[in-house]
C-alpha cells in the first residue's frame, strides 16, 4: 500500500517537473549561496520554510548586500532561521519582530532590514506591531509565512487557520461561531498608505517559487528607494501538523489555502522607479 | 564656564540624553514622564540627529530598543510603572543578550493603574529582576534633578562597560519638580562599531547573532554562569552610596532617591532635639551596598528605613545587617510623600525604645 503511494507520488513529482520544464542544463547546476550556512535544517521534510530561507539567501547574495543586511527572526518554527542564514540576525520575542526591525532600521537607515515571521507571530500576538510598523511605512521588508497553523508548538489553531480546518485546539474544525473567520491580514495591510508594495506568493510549485523569489527581490530593491514598507506573504504548507505527506500538503494548499488566500499583488508601486 | 539652568526633572533627563550623544530614544507617553518624549521630539533631531520615535506601546518601545541596542548604538527609553511592567519580557531578552541600553522608570503609585503621584513601589521589580529568569539590571537611584542629569551619562557608561541594561529608578516627584542643574557639555555621537553588534556581515568576520534562545540546557547553564559572574564583578566594582553625618550617629536613616532628602530634614529636626541621626543613601540599588551597611551597623544602635512603599528595600537592609541591630521601617504608599515630621515621630519612638 505504502509502496504504491510512494510510486504515485514519485510519478506526480516527475510530471510536475516535466510540466514546469525546468530540466535544462543550466538549471541542473546547484550552487549554495554563501549567504546560507552548512547547518542542516531542522525543518520537517517538505516544509516550505527551507525554500523561503533559500530564496532570501539567494536574493541577498545576488544583490551582493550581505554586508549591509540585518534580519530579524521570530518565535515559531523559524525561530532558528539565524542558524541557516549567513546574515547578521537578531532573534525577537514572539510577535515583536517588526518592532525590533524598526529599531534596527531607524538607527541604521542605510542597511537592508527584513523580518521573517509566521502567522501566529505576525497576525496574532504581534498584530499591533505589524499594523503600526506598516502604517509608519518603515523602510523594511516583512516576509510573512502563512501555513494556517502553529508549527513549533505542535499544531494549534493560527489566526489564519481555515474554517473547518482541524488543529489540536480546533479538534472538530475551526468554528466561526467560536473563533471567528481566518484573518486576511495582508489585505488589511495593503490598505495602509505606508505600505509601498504588498503581494502574496507561494512556494508549492517551481513556478510559484520563482515568483516568490521575484517578490523578495522587489522587497529588497524597494528599500533602496526609501519609499516605505514591502510586505510579502508566502502561503506555505505544514505537512507534519496538517498530517499529510509533503505532496499531499502542496495539493491541499492549492485546493484549500489558495482559494481563501489568492496569489498575486495586492499593492504595487504606481510608478515603480528602477532601483539599480 | 558652568552651564546652570532651572529645569524640570524629566526635561533635564531628556537634555542630558541629547548631550550624552544618545543615538535613539523609543518611548510611549505615560504620566508622570511624558515630558521626556515631548522634550526630545522638540529638540533632539535638529541638534544631534538623534532618532526619536513615539512607539505604539511600551512593548513596541522596548523591542525597538532591543533591535537598536543590538546594532551597538546608544539607545534609551523611559516610562512609568505600568509601562515598565509591560516592558519586562523585552528587558529580560536584552539582559540575556547582553545589550547596553538605558531604561528610565519615573515611578508612580501602584499596584494596577494606581496613581500618577510619586512612589518607590517598583524597587523589587527593578532590583530583583522584574522579568523572567535570573538576570540583573544595574539600578541607579537619583535623589535630585542634578542626578537625573548625571545618571544619564553614568548610566550609558555603565551600560557599555558591562554590556548590561541600566535602569534609572526615579519617581514622579523628581520627574516633575524643578531645580537648578549644572549641565555637562555636548558630547559627540560616536559611530563605534562593536564586534558583537549586528551591522551587516562582512567577509572578515563570522555573522553576528543576537539571541537569548539556548535550547541545550548545558549551553543555557553556561550563559547563566557567565551572567552571574558578570553580576559578581559589577557588585565588586560599581557600588555607590552616600553617608551623611553617620560618624557619631546613634540612629541612621536608610533611604534612596527623593526620600533620602526628606530624611536629611528629619535628621536635622532630630538633632535639634538632641538625637544624633545620620542618613545612609544607596545610590546604586543593584549592586547594593550591603557591606557598607553591615560595617555601619557596628557603630550605631538602630537603622530606620524610610521608603515610599510598603517596605521593599528594608529587606536588603536587614540582609546587610544580618541581625546585628534592629532595623525598623516606616513608609507611605499610594503616592503620598512622607513628611520630615512623621519620620521624626518614628525616630523619637525608636530612640526612646533603644535608650530605655
């Protein structure tokens, strides 16, 4: 039974790769950017965090700004982000990453500053800091990983947990009567004048990964212009706590998360200037 | 030439921050210390380019301090009791990550929302930790508007010397009252780059990680042992106190901050009645002058601790004295300042008891 499922998944993966047509020679060359460390990641197999980390590392390396970049890690699964990113980093208290990033950027305005936060961190305990940091138009990049669940603490409900979705604290599924609706914080944030760029991407397919990288790249480039805040939501998966295989989780993400959290730009610069 | 000015405590403190070359202030309004933020927003930027930001809460302020202090910049915040309570988690992180910064608590009466009148009810919180875990702040207790100025400079020096948060434990009366102060000359803002700071990883060094997360118990223990060793060194080097007329005193009043000045008046009134009373004023509340008090206990009959709280520092006086002589307490709570007369009454009560 298991073997059969594995074979099916392998086939599915192969088809996916073929469909995306990424099997060209130049893409087969793998190079680890120097902005990633050699530390093996603690993330569960198939988790989107590793991909998101790599994208940040690639962007910082490609823009050649390692010596000008300071990151802020949250509390949550990505609490150890600084173990993997070869970048100066500060580990914030739960929910406070955007305030910590504000402090850094205000005293070092010429550095590139980003925060990396999960849904519990950014949209539950840290909502106040998130809204006000965005509203002040802090010239930083906020990367928001939304997987609809608390990963680190073992699968509790997040503010972004979908209606009916089972977690350890919504064992019968999220009930709107009791817990309200999932919070679309990115839509809220896009309304704020201080926000220069706001977009939602995913890392569930190679094509989406490429788009996610472009969004992160934009976020770093816009800091150069000093126009305000860039906000990139990355819809991601949590195979362990969703209790699915990685491939099932990516499918589930496509079928359930993306209809509620549709991908695309929520706010783009009116007359985007060239950063270079 | 001396630069003398008549200034309100909170404004004098803010002026001192600008002159000390402070790089950034992050704060949130709360009575009785909002003048610090008001004064800085009005004067700081044009004079030194110092960053001044009104945050959305004290929680945000202290986390901005955490981020900014981590870059090696000279940063500070100020608040009053309920706001300082909100900051405790952040202060614990800063202490563990060993970042220098200056925190100012212009204490008001509590518990709860309490009153906006002066109090010393936050002694335990400031001196014994306040937030979670085993950590200490260096705590300075000014008793005059002049010391509100001097302790800013001293506070930043100590914070960077020991890479430790320093707290100025003031009170609502010191913050609001006006006195003559001598201001120190403007110091330049420095651009010193510290090896422990997050400034962007260059090729010639490893990346800097500022964190208080150490999952492995042996590593966490190592961090704790290191911190405790540092606190011991601070205790050996940074004790500050003042003794007034203690040489031939029968009774010594022990008080910090503003109350120490009221005690001086009470001691004067007692002398007029033929009672020899001295005043011992701890200036650093951590590290606490245990040894000096212990030695003093050999030469006097009793201590009377006077505080604007239910009796907090008196526990440290008793620890210092270790049963050698009686340690009495009198105090006022809820934002009421004790008068010299009521302290005198207590002195007479004890004096009669001790000489009977």
